[in-house]
C-alpha cells in the first residue's frame, strides 16, 4: 500500500500532528518507515513548570535527563516532542566507509550525498542513510565533526564537535523547535539547535558550534571530483530500509511544515528550497526557483564577493517513496569569488561554469578542470540548503536574491 502524501491540501491539525508523532515513534521501534501504518499515538505530556523559571511551561518529558533545565536561552514552551524518544532516531557513532568505487553498488548517480572535504580527506554521506539517523559523529582530516541532517527542514550542516577544548558526541533528543532537530551532547546533556549550532538548554547554554563548509550534491558529482574519496557504508549497525523515503511528498513547496508554530515568512513558499549565506552580519537567501533560471549568481554578501552555482541532476530525498525515483531538484553550492587577490565573475555554460577573467572552466564542486586555472580550487563559503520557513524563522531579516 502506498503511503499517504503530505500534499493532500488538508489542514494539519493538532490531532494529525500527534498521530504522525506516534507513527514516527513506531517506526523507530520497528526499524521501518514512519508513515502509512496504523499505530496508537502516544499520550500527550502535560506541561510542567520548571524550578527557577516558573513562567516557562514545556510539553516534553524530562524523565531520565541530567540536563539543567533552569538554564535556557529560548522559551522551553517552543520545544515540542517529535515522537521518537532520546536517540530513538539513533546517531551513527562508529561510521564505516567504503572506497568511492564501491559506492556504485548501492547508490544511483543522481542520489544526494553530503560532500565534506577537510585537510584533503573527502567523504560522502548519503542522504539515504542520514534520513534515518540524522547525526554521524565522525573524525575527518583529523577533525572531530558532527554531520547532521534534519529531514523536516531539509538542512544538512556539519559542525566541529570541539567546544572549549572538549570534544562532544551528539545524539537526537526526540524534540523539535521550529520543526528543526534539537540535538544533545553526551558530555553535559545540553540541548542544541541544529539550524543555528547554539546550545539552547543546559550547562552549555549560549555556546556555539563552528560550522564547516559542506554541500548536498549528486553522487555522480562527488565521485567525479574525489575518485580517491570515501563513502559512508550502509553497514551502520542498525536495521533500516536505506533508499526508502519515510517522508513521502514532504518537500512540496506550498505545503505547511510539521510541528511548526507561528506563521511562515510569506515572501516565499514555506518549503521553497533556498541556498543561504551569512557573512559579516548580512543574511541572504537564493531561491532554487531563481537559481534554476540563472544557474550562476555573482553577488556580494557582507562586503565579500561570492558566487552561487546551480546545476540539475540531483534527486530530492523527500519526494518519492523510493529515493531513486524522486524528482530532480538540482544542487547548489557557494564559493568565495576571489582567487589570488583577483575577483572572478562567472557564467554558466553547457559543461559547467566559466570565469570571464581567464576563461577557465569550473565544476559545481569549485574545481577548475580546464583553462589557465586548471587544478585550482575555489574556497567554499559556509552555506545551507534549507526550506525557506526553517531559515526565515531564525534569520527574519534575510535579503532574498531576486533575478535582475
């Protein structure tokens, strides 16, 4: 039986959300997809006042947590249970990797992967795996990192796991804030907002994780750029139907997000895909609908020249039930547009991107593959690939790039 799509057009009520939360919990317990099977939703948690912060009420359970809930930087009433319990969506703590050549055994060319390159160590994290685990605690190029993916917000973010000299290990709390993943660290049991990298509850409240540049690209593009790289294995130690999408049809742009309080910013459709860049106090969003037409945007953000590039050929992880059948949404990446002190301006051509200054040809992953600059690499800009609602709620003063 085909799972119901999110695009029914029916209003999402509190009862509907509670039912979906129950389905998610049941999925985690049995290792199967969360949507489309009958189950009994869990009883709602009664809000309870917190000692030392009596004005804050919270709907999530504090049972079994050592977290200091008296310390928090956001109203605790904004944190909602997503359905699964703590680490009910299990992080991957001992990731295994395969050589790139072995990735073709389970990945189609158009499947999305999170591409991360640190100190010459290139790794691909297939979204077909991350959609079931959301966090991978890893060490790449000698740096401890957390590779994270929130399906409800379509956000892939990589963090440096070091905070004040301490290496943290992350898991999923089972809770959401503004529909975004709330993580926890095992060392202090503080809670962290994935979208911002900020500790919002507990002993480390106010601390921030450092973002590392990464991009969601097609498997074809990663393996062409890094043939000696590695890809995360499906041998994770957990039984999950990798390649099956548990959020069928969730990425339809005009549909409301799950467990999102308030009104989404109406300047774009709630789940319009956007490339997001924050530099020197300025926040900018580049809608995929614009990038698909232009393919290249030369811009300046916070006084810094950048280029944002887009190309077709990457499947959505949140469309069809079987990932390899999903629609093509393309992929985008952002780079500093200054190389060796000279600003480069780019245009799209049939086989990549060309800079006007040297006529060198570049790939989506910022590599020059022909021309005078062949062999050079553009410096990546930390950027996100968000649904619009999930970016705008944290960055309400964002400038939206409009096509000339």
